């Protein structure tokens, strides 16, 4: 149980284009989903938190116009990196939790490379 | 300031050589402490949640314990497949939407 999928697992795009990453909870309803970035040898950095049907809450320093988050249903959240630049290259990971439980369950991650 | 520190940064063991990983934390009221395992190029895999001092949880060769200042992840008779980075995170009572992460311990188990 508590399986979260992400698609795509890897994506390479050209500078200036947009990329959409999907995060799905496969066997539970995710009332809250989270998006993280992870740099080599660094801890997970929370980018934003989204609740189903509500606008996402972004962490300080994260550009909401650049990283568009949609949580349209209890099983799907999307992250769109708009006008991507090489500095946006990173490992993006989503997680999901349900109801009053505190545990977050993570997807397998998406490696984004912007050329 | 809420903080999580994991030690050692890296650990190399021989197969069957038991050891412990440490996660020290300072938070303004602990809502929960979490252990995750992360393989290279993958997302973290949930292992345990501990809520209060004295609590212990086990799963196969892993056992997690909690005190008021730290948590230990004990690995008994590890196997090469236990090689991974082990991450610790805490949730404080004041802000229950954001986990505070340690940098992890990279464990390598040699056959």
C-alpha cells in the first residue's frame, strides 16, 4: 500500500521550454501533496505544498510563476516548470499524505536536465 | 532553530557486522520522527515513524528507537542489499506541514 508514481522518470528539454511532471497516488487518496528538489549530497528541499482543490503554498524563495502546481484531484498533482533554464536542472520528487496521518510517501523522482 | 543532524555521514560495514546510525534533533515540540531509505536516483522509501521517547519499531534487520534528543537506527547483521542512504526527518508540533530533514547517512555493506 501507499504507492506514489511519477512521470516521467527522466526528461531532457531545451532552455526556454516548459516541462510537466505528474505525481499520482495509486492506492490512497492524497489530501496533501508535496514537491521537493534534491541536489547531490543535500537534504530534500521543500518547494511547495498543495491540498486538493486549493492553491499551492510555496516555500520562501520558490517562484510560483515558474513552478506551477496543480492538485486537481485526490490522486493527481502536477508540477510544470515554465521557461526552464539550465539552473532548473535537478531531481524533483513528489510525496503524498492522507488525512491525519503524518507519514509522507514519496514517488520515484524525476530527473530534469535543461540544455 | 529546529535542526536535524545525522551521523556518521558515511559508514562502511562488512556483511553481518551490526551497527547503529544516529539522528539528533532539536525541535520545539516533536510531532513525529521519520526514517526513510533512499537508493541512488530514487525517491525516499518510508521505514518508520516514532512519536514519543521510549518508542521502538522493527522491520526485518532494522530497529528504530527514540529518546527526547535523538533516534537510532540499529542494523543487525546487514546484507549488501541494505546499502543505501538513510534519511531522518522530524515534524515539529508548531508547524505540521513541513518535515525538517537531516543530510543522511550513506551506508555501504560489503559482501
